[in-house]
C-alpha cells in the first residue's frame, strides 16, 4: 500500500549496467508485488508497454513493471522495455545462470513512499509470481469507504473464515498517518508564529503609545504653532511605518536564509515561494498598521493647553 513504507528491498542487477564487484556497489531497489488491477485501481498511468496479466504466474517467465524514475536513472538514452533484471545476482548459489526477469512496462511516477520527496526508482512484480509476505487488500468505493468496511470484512471471511484482517483504514487515514509528524511540526511552527506575531504587534503598539506619551509636550508645541491634525498623524504614523518596513524586510531576509530548514515540511510549494513571502509580508504590514492606528489617533487629540499645563 502506498505511503506505508511497505516494500521489499532487493539487491538487483540490471542489464546494461556495470556488474558490481563488491557488496557496496550493489543496487538495492524497492520491489512491490501487485495484482493486475492494482495500477488501474490506484490511478497509476501506464506510459509504456503492458500491464500484468492473470497468466503471469510462476509457470511463465518473470516480468516486471518499473516506474519512470527507474528509466530516467538506468536507461536515460535507450528503451527500458525488454531489458533483463536479476533479483540477487545473475547466477544462483550453484553457479548456474539465473534466468532473471524482463521489464514489460513503465508506469508513471507516483509518490508511494513520501509525499514530500521526489519519486525514486522502484520495481513492481506480479503477485502471482512473487507473493509478498504481508498483503494489503485495496478496495475502491463510490461512496464513503468507512461505510463498507464491515461488508468487505464479511466477504473476506465468507471466502476464508480463518483470514486475519488487521487495521482496516481509508486512504485518507493512511495519508494523514504518513504526514502525522510533519503535521505536528507544522502546527507547532504555526503556533509559534502566531504567538511571535501577537507579541510583535503588542510591542509595536506599546512602543508607539510610549512614544506619544513621552512626546506630549513636543506634540502640543507643534499643534500650538500651527501643525494640523493630519501633520501629527503623519509624524507618529511615519515612525510606525519605519518600524514596520524594517521588521518586514528583516523578516523576509531571515525567512529566505532559513527556508531550507522548512523544505521537508512542504509539499507542492517551494520554500522560497515569492507569492507566499510577499503575501505574508503585506498581511503583516497591514495588521501592524492597524496596531499603529490607536496611538496615532491619540496623538492627534493632544490638547496643547492641557499638555503644556501638565508639563
């Protein structure tokens, strides 16, 4: 089943590739045993060759289907169809030639191990030729899959009452489980980001409020000599804008420097996505401007006589 990490790592020799001379040179590929309908049910597109057939049994030569990543790595300049592969080595323990198998199809890449990583080379063999130790039954339903779980289990026990059925799950649950650690880390980072943003906005509001309070005499004198309310607003708001622009610019620069740390938590978007960085900068600047509004209004309402009398 994809996203479960369930595969069969097999040392493999491939036709056209150098024969390994030592154990460290051996290529180990993930093998998966599937039935003929697997690719159609999962929506994996067969781009070359043929799929598995019901007559691909142990009485017939072994066949395999590889993904596009396999072709790109081992046959970038030539066809992969018809090439031979050997599970283990080209000779068996008695020194006799190992008949090996033949690549009969190529399937499009799929993220079967990890949604956040690019596809790696993998090999699919027919279940009737190489039965896996652990087995997953995959069922596609037209409605809510949770509503048919009990029915599927009853049908399996009708065929084999001794069959052990473990951990029935929907594909959404499998996907969520595969991303659980990253989802937790993402939520933690989002929580820290929200707390940091709130503290920043509170600090900005407090800084401007303190500035207005400490400059009451200055603002009163400016008003007394003819400064309009709009002039006072621009003076105080300008101080806030300088703080906001400095903070947003510094934040974007630090985000670009630390973006590589977040790559493992992202899927379908780059860590340095310009739209995201610019959008969040604009959103934060807008909210920060709202935090500046109350101190700015208070500065514009300073009564010159009261302020000078207080001083």
